[in-house]
C-alpha cells in the first residue's frame, strides 16, 4: 500500500528536524560554528559556516502548493552568501520543480549534486517487536549523561570529527520532541539513531553504526524502536531519506528502511549553490 504522507509535510518535517537539532547547541557553540537560520519565504534554511563538509548548509520545506520560482530561491542564496558559507544545498521535491527548472537553475548558478531517496510510511498498523540482537547487545533510550559518547559515535561515523560539531549533536539529547536511541555492546555504544516528532509526522534522523559493528542487525533494531516511538506519540506518518543507489551500488540503509515497510516517494537531487 502506497504511503499517504503529503510531500509538503514530508519535506517540512525534514528541514525542521535539522534546524531543531542544530539550534539545540549552546550559544557559544552556535557562534563558533557560524550557525544561522532563515525562516522567511516558502522554505527554511540552515547555515553552519564552520562545517567543512557543507552537509548542514541546507534549505528545504518548499511546501508552496505550486512550482517554485527564482524569486522563491534568491533569498535563500542571499542567506548563504550573507553567512559566508562556500556551498549550500537546496532540497526541492521533484513535484515542486517548474517545467523550466533547467533555466531557473542556470540563472541562479545551481548545479546538481548527490541524490537522495525520500521514503515514507504510514503508522496505522501495529509493528512486530524489536528484531533480535546478538546476545551481549542491548538497545535503549539514551540518557543525558551518555550524550557525549552517543554524539561522538553519531558524528564521527559520518565523518564529522570537529569538536564543536560533536558538541552540537550532544546538545539535543533529551530535547522535547526527540528520542535518541543506542545499541550497546556491553558498555560501549556501537550504533545510534534518533526520531523527531512533528505533529502528525515523524522523521528518522541520523542512524549510524560503528564500522566494526555493521551487519549484525543494529540499524534494523533502531528503526523498529523508532517506529514504535512515533506510533506511541500519535504520529500518522514517518519519513526518512538516504542516498540513492547508482548503477552497481548497494546502500544498506536503503534496504533496511524498505524491509521496515518504508516506501520510496521520489528521488530528490541536492541542488548546490556555490559562493
């Protein structure tokens, strides 16, 4: 059965999760990272000037109910320019791209970057229990005193090793509208995942497993735990995104989500603005 999550809800929930995550950091960390937020116009945007990967420089939530125009995007490009970032991504669902998108992209100097699969699923049916883990592993909710270890696993697994980026991640553990989970091997965290609650829709956020613990079911267990949490919060839908597969590629995260009942909604390009 095809998921019924509306495109605008899916996209808005995603960008709100990233902004809420980043702005959890203390003011001193936000200042050190050069963090800024724009909530004007039909979309919202996040800028993190001191992120060398440019990953957190993103704009989304284009829920205008009509194809976007250059006038919608110019303020976002100006926002990135004013915050001194070298590159930012505009994440626009394909149904919102105008017929003349190639001309609009050229006008603004946007280039197509990596592609992601947007997935969603309804939460109106009960799910099975948490998949079995190795005998010496356990899954649970992360407590505040475990935040730094949890954040270190999350960020370094993705390649974000700067101390301020790790502190940013540690700061949102236990925040309202969030739930953070971990899988422990004895006393060591080996896998992490979060879920963001936004009204009727929840968002899977930052599932990561330490390289030496992969292939043993940690992410499947974390997905199941987050599905149950979103249903318990009264959410109607849950969404996620992960890298699209190119020819000959295999993305384990994508297949974990498909096995958990998520359905692809569309492939979405990251349209990159460069200073």
